[in-house]
C-alpha cells in the first residue's frame, strides 16, 4: 500500500513531463522529419492508426532528414543562428555589467531598505511583457521621448536612429531580463559574510583587491546562474527583435516564426526549433550540473 | 597538542624568563620604565547618539596576553576594531610602539585579527587561506610556501592543507583562522571571542593551546571574551569593561581578590554582597583593615579595603562563598560571624553551596568542599547555623 502510494507520488510529475513536455517534443521531431504539403495539416505523412502495422511501416519510411539538410544549404539559417548567438552574448554581457553594481548596491544597503529596492527590480513583471516592449518603441523611436529629451537639452540636433537597429534589441533584452541577472547575483552577495572583506583588508588587501579576490569569486555562482538565465531565453527571443529590431535583425526566433506563419513550412520550422533546442541543451545541462555542485558544497 | 608538549612548552616560556639573570616574574605593568606596545589615551567612540566606548585609557605591554572582559554590548569589540583599524576613534588616540596609528589604514597596520566567525575564505583551501596575507606582501614565493608550512605545523593542520573550510570541524576552522592571523607575524594579534563557537571540552583544551602558541611565539595577544573563567585561565591581565569604560585592569588573582567595585566583584565569580556602613581603620597582625557595620546588628565586621574608605560611608562588604565556613556552634574567635537558617543546599558533587537566610531575610551563600559522603553531612535544611570568615576574606567596597 505504502509502496503503491510512493510510486503514485513519483508517477504524477513523470506523467506531467510525459504529457506536456515529451509528447509535444516528439510531435515536433516528427514534423521536422516530414515533408511540406498543401494540405491540412500542411505536411505528410500523417500517422493513421486505422491502417495498422503496414500503415506504420509506410509512415516511418516516409520520414527523412530533408529539412535539416535544407537548413545547412540556405545561408539564411546559419546567419540567423550566428546573429542570435551574437545578440545573446552581447546582451548577456551588457546585462551583467548593469546588474552587478545594482545587486551589489542592494546587498550593501541596510537590511531595512533592501525589500523596497528588490521590489523595484521585480515590479515591472507586474505588467504585461508585450506592453513594456511597446513602451520602449515609444521611448526609442525618432520622435520618441529619448530623442525629444536629447534634442531639448541640445546634446544632439538630429534624432538618433535607435529603433529598428540591434541597439534597440540590446536595450530591450537587457531591460527585460535584468531581474534574472540581478536576483541570483544579489542572492550570493547577500549571503556573503561582511567580515570576509574585513579579514581580507586585515591581511593586507586594498579595497579594490579585496573585491577582486573575495567578492567576485564568491559571487561567481550567482553570476553564472544569471548569465544562463539571460542567455538561454535571449537566444530564442522573438518578440523583442520583432518589435524593436525591425526587418534588419534576423534572429532564430524570428526565422522560426516566419517559417511557420509566412511560409507555412512546418517541417523546416520544426527543424529550426530542434536545432535551437539541441544547441541550448548544452548550456542548460551545464547549468543544472553547476546547481547540483553548489548544493553539495553548501551542505 | 599532546600533553607532553604542553608541559614542556610551558616551563621555559620566553615571556616568563628573559634571557640571563635570575628568574623574574613577568609583570611589565609594575615596572616604571617598561614601554607599552599599545596605549589607548582617553579613547571615545560614539555611534550616532550612543557612546560605545567612553574614555578608555589603557597600556598593553609586549608579550602580554591581555583579556578584555565584560557583559554583552559593553564595547569590547568596538575597542578591538579601533585597534585593528576598522573603526576610527571619535576622540582620543591609540599609540602603537609610541606612534599614533590613526593615519594608518587597517591593511597597513602590523596588527592581525582573528574574527569571531573565523571569516575563512570559503573558496580557498586551508593552505591558501593561511598564505593569503603572505601573498599580499612582497615576500618571495619560496618563503611564502615555507611560512605557510610552518603555520600548518604550528596548528597541526598539515594533513588538511588542501581541504576547503566547509570540510573542516569547528575546532579545525578555529585553528586555521589562528594560523592565518599569525602567518604575517604581527606585532599584535587580536582575537574576538575566538572560542565562542566551541563546546566546553574543546574550549578548555584550546585555551591551553592558545597559551602555548602565545608563549612559543612571544606575540602580544589581546583577546575579547565574555567568559570570565576563560579570561582568568589564559590572560596575564584582565581589563573588565562596563558600559564603554574600564571598571578595573588587574591580574586574574588581583581582580578576584581585590575587586574595586560591586560590579567587578559581582562579575568575576560568585560573591555575597552585604550592605552597611564603614567604620574606622584598624591594624591587625601588621595589616590594615576596615571595620564594617550592618544595620540592626551590633557586631562589628572586619575586612580589607582595596581603596581607602572614609568612615560612615554607605558601602558593602563582599565575601566569596568559598571563604565562608558553616558551623553549628558559634566559632569562638571568628573575626566575622553571622547566624541564620539553612534555606537550601545546592549539591554539585564536589561542592555544596549552603544558602543561609539571615534574620532580615537576606540570603548568604557559603560553599564547602564535600570531603565526606553526603549521607554523613551533619548540617541539613532549616538548621540554625553560624557563618564565619577571616578578616582577609572580605573586601569593603564603596563603589
Ligand atoms: N556600527 C555600529 N553602529 C551603531 N552602534 C554600534 C555599532 N557597532 C557597535 N554598536 C553598539 O555599540 C555597543 C558596543 O558594541 P560592541 O560590539 O563593542 O559590544 P561587545 O562588548 O563586543 O558585545 P558582545 O559581547 O555582545 O560582542 C553596542 O551597544 C552596539 O549596539
Ligand atoms: Mg563583541
């Protein structure tokens, strides 16, 4: 009885994963191995259990890697992939540069004021992501708030072209994912015993060298976690490059969208999705490993 | 450290015996020409509107093991942190070797500190922790390695050199912290409650290790503690603090036998405080004593005075429980005697403490060693008993 209950308890999350992660994943893999067709759904073959064993055989033999081959033949996909990689790396670095001082600042203020500051970091999450990205259009476009302000102060005479450039995409990603970088870094810094820095200074460090030798290495787990949390979604980001980056910015997410909705080429779109996933599995697994190691060290 | 090493180390301690000459007691504070290593001159520290340290003047001599003792929040840590350079005095100055160190930042003072939490760097190994301070100096690499090895041996942590702090026990961490603070061979080592996190057994053992290491190296130690037994065990002198100022600075026997105030008498060990008025000064056997009267009691008590007390001042008589004898009959020639009823007997194996209620309702404690089995004890609850003590046993305190 007890064993049965335990099995049931473990089975529930597994069933959940099976139903909502593995099943859709297998469907996407299957579509990526199919061929496009003008039909409903827009690909062949379609599995029909009524045809029995022979039907399954025919079905399997109709699957091929054509879509994946296609990805390597058109430079569009490679370019989109490299562009995504570049944008994700640059925006992760920018995010780190902005988030670290922020997290350090919050961790160093008095414990009474910290909740308010943390609240301000999290607060934007309370409004829709889409609305916030639209708001940036209002700020960045040529007659937007930023240009008007800069022209009013006389810093520039002509409006800056920011919207529909990669710069706007960086701004959008850094803004949207900043909390994912700030929070893990803050968590490691906040745990840090203040007497460690005093001990370093007592042993002859200057304040700057104490920062490099103590604060930074101890914040490393938070920094790595934050980088993963920003890099992984940024790689597949669609909304931000679409709304802020204009037509010139080709990222994987956007390519995927146009394959699905404009070209109605579901197999190639699925292949793009699978390749992106395989590429991201490496950092995700590395991230999991790191978390495990951290938990061991903490024990 | 094994017992053998402890014994052999303690005998020829460099602090106790300066080279050549006859054996001399280590007491530089009694010598007029001794130069202090550290001198506090009327140091005050104010946080906002709170005075944490209030006019401390103190001299600490080379090779001393000085204990700062006091209740929680009395300013011990603040005093230590000013010495280390983490806080600046609001007024007054601190001299090291006769030089004002107010302008020298913490990282350039020849002073190292062992933190209460140990503050070991969690991402560095034991050896790297110990070498941390050495690497910040201009020493050649070879020398750093040698010195690190030496320190590992001193605290017997050689086989744990490559472990990380989280893989060590509390006692081992404490030793690494000590080795790290000593590695740069500081003129002065500050220890803020270094044994606070250890259990009683380990604590006692570690106290002796600390004393051995201090004697071996001859470094001046200033230790903060709120455990009076620990302070009595390890230190050459104790500075007892109360509300930001020093209540008394003296050697452990002096502070126990000759407290200067009620606070000191009460803080160090167990004491009976009997209220009353002082009388005249009398001489007995070539020593000076003070007479003492209890209200509503015509008998005269005789006790020492650690400071002169004018006649007819309100004061108290402080007597340690272990100096009071308990008898059924009135002792014939006792200098001080009181009678009462046994209210309670606290038995702790080797000792019994008799709580005796006097006629006015106050309780006086008397402690006796249990030389006989408890069944043979002749005094029991509600018995009428006499308490007596010698003139030298009590101290009259005006403060
Ligand atoms: N940075 C600070 N700001 C304000 N008040 C402080 C500060 N540091 C210490 N204090 C106050 O100064 C007083 C003395 O503190 P200190 O840490 O020196 O006490 P302590 O004798 O070491 O006590 P404990 O035995 O509990 O460690 C305390 O009342 C404390 O609240
Ligand atoms: Mg303290």
